[in-house]
């Protein structure tokens, strides 16, 4: 810098979000107060900018911007990108869920974004170059200051995304990427280097004992950035890993981050993570332009949300343990894929089906995650392991279709399944092979702890979204719709089991 620069140190404020997941409307606390939502957040960001005394303020995001609500998903993320533009985002990481509608839609959104959307560790398979349509880094100029931004995405992306959407792409090591790009940005004369990453950490108390992908990358990083804005783990984090400050603010913009950086000398930067405030909607006026954008989106998707799909004779309940709503979903998933068995995790059944007219919006509330169905080949032994896991708690943790299990909940965990058969009556044989439909969340072997699914002999993506399978199935059922009543996981401790 010139002579005058030492007189006044360079100061930069960074506002952060991550894992917004399309939450344009506020979410609600358990106490019934509203937090987040696009219109209030835009006001909070403006207040934070005003409170920094005229020095530059950047608004950065750690990825998974678009997927997650009808208001975003029904526009394939366009409404959320419009909000990010209006709120004045300066850069964002590409998250794994950015690929959920395929690369063509992502490219379209990137072109609409008035901010660089970055992922430096995505390469064309077999090369070390980023695809022409994905930017790896950006240099932002604010006043007389230049800030280098590097984007990173989790290496898990191929396991979390439909294979066809990431075909031909390789997801490289984040540490190697930082070691390569941090020095090249510093040589380009930037004042600060910041990483926006859709990869994160798990820390025991927000600050200490951090593990996870980003922690592992930073432990191997010799060329250190000044700050990492993380994501993907949906945790609130303000940590230092190998000397590098890392911030994450949970998910759904129920918090945002405030970090201040100051250049002390040519080779040292002070960083203060000021906090991760909760944006209470009742404490600030809504931003009128953003509120209008949200209202426009609600009007656009409203007809879809209120479209009546079916009618029920009575409410189809969900509750502790095996329930009619869960059975109906499992039946729908088996029908959509033509397998012998389907297994649906109880935690994925988010609401009952109301009595009377049932709208698309009602069904979306039951299955909001947009998980895709996978067809697994499992041995009877692996199926047995999965069912033991499903009944290891006080209530069954799964709903099944095409399968009947007799269980004794009074026995020790791991010894509760007494007998299993296909719904056709044939007993399940330990070494026979069965086709089983589960969500991609369960197929990973980590979702809800169903590790047996991760050991499947084969795992084939179908591309069918769980909600679509449910809608197709119930449209074909006699009206009014009634849920399957047959108990499929039957407690039978009173049975004599012949040895």
C-alpha cells in the first residue's frame, strides 16, 4: 500500500448466512415468535452495513441457497436468487443442493445472480480445470480495497446428488485447492482472502474440539485464508481451526453472522467473530421491495399449493411408531419402483393427511425434503439388520411395505426380530437377495443411522422424488382415500418361537 495506508488500518465487515434452503417466509420458534424471512433479513443487513462507520461491508453465503420450500422449489430457485440480488449478496458458495434440478437450471440461476457463485474445487473429470460455466474465485473491489474470494463445495456432493447431474465433474480436495489459490490471490495484491464453503465443521461447544470436512481440510492447509464462511452441517459455529477463523450460522437464516476483519500489517489480520444474531421479525420493519418480491412469489405459486389432489374419508394420522400415514408412503414408494419391499423412515413423515380435500401444499408438508428414491439390492441378513435398527427404540423407526415382521420389544436390542416374511408369505432367507426401495437419505447408510443400507450389494438411483411417488399413487386409489390398516410390524412377544 501507499504511504497513507498505515495511518488508517483497513477494516472490513463480513455478514454471513448459509443453508438458506429457500426460506423466503419467516420460520417460527417453539415459542411462537417469527424469525428470519427475506423481508426482515434485508433490513437487518442494511442496519449492519450502516453500523460500520462507512467502511466496506460484504454479504457472503455458504451455499444450499435454493432447495427447500414450495416458494423456492416451484420456481426452481429463481425467487430465492431474486431475493439474494435484492439483499445485495456479494458472493456465495455453490452447495450440493444447487444441483438438485440439474446443471442447466444451475447455469441459468448463476446467470441471473448479480453475485459470483463460486466452487473452485469442481473440476472437469480427468483435468485440473473448472468447467467453463463455474467460477472458482472472484476479486471484489470495494472502495479502495480488494478482497479475494474462493468458493469450495463438499466432496460428498456426488453421494448427495443424482449421478446424472454431476456426471463428468470431479470434486477435489479443499486443502489442496486453498493451498493453490490463497497464494495466487495474495500475489494479485488483495487485502483479504476469504473462503465461502459449502462444507463445515461439528464443534462440541460452537468453538472447541471441531471435526468434520472443513476442519480436516484446514488441518492440512499451509496457505491460510483470513476467514472461512462455512455451511452444510447446519450448525452454529464460531471456531478457530489451525489458526483460521470459521463461522457458520445454522440454517434457514434463523441466524446470520457478523465478522470484522482488520489488516494489522503486511502479514497479519485480526478477525473478530462479533456474533450470530437471531433476526426477530417483530423488531424491525420489513424491507418493502423484498416484501413485494415475496408477495409476488406467493401469488405465483399459490394456485399450485391450493390444487386439490385427493379427498380422504377421515384424517390419516401420523404418530409414534408404525402409523397409517407412514404405511401409505411406503406403499407409494414400492408401487413407483416395482420392488419387493419399501422402507420409509418414521422421521421423514412430517405431518398427517387432513380429512376431506387434500391439497398439493398439504402433501408437501407431509414430505418436504424432495428426497429421491433409490433401489437397493439387500441380502436377507442386511434386511434383518435394518429392521433390528428400526425397532431399537421405544417406537418403530420405520414403516414398511411388502414386508411383515414379528417382533418382541421386550428382548434386548439387536435380538427383537423374531420372524420376517414378504407380504406374499414367503419367509425372508438370510442369503437370498431382495429389491428394496428407500430414499437417497437412507441409502447413504448414515441417514437416521440405517448403516445396513450403506452395505447394499447394489444401489440404483431412480430419479423419482418421494412426493411425486406419493401423489401418483394416491391419484390412482379409489376415492375417498383410506389408509392401509394392516399392521406390518407386529409385536408378538406371546408367541412361542420354535428353536
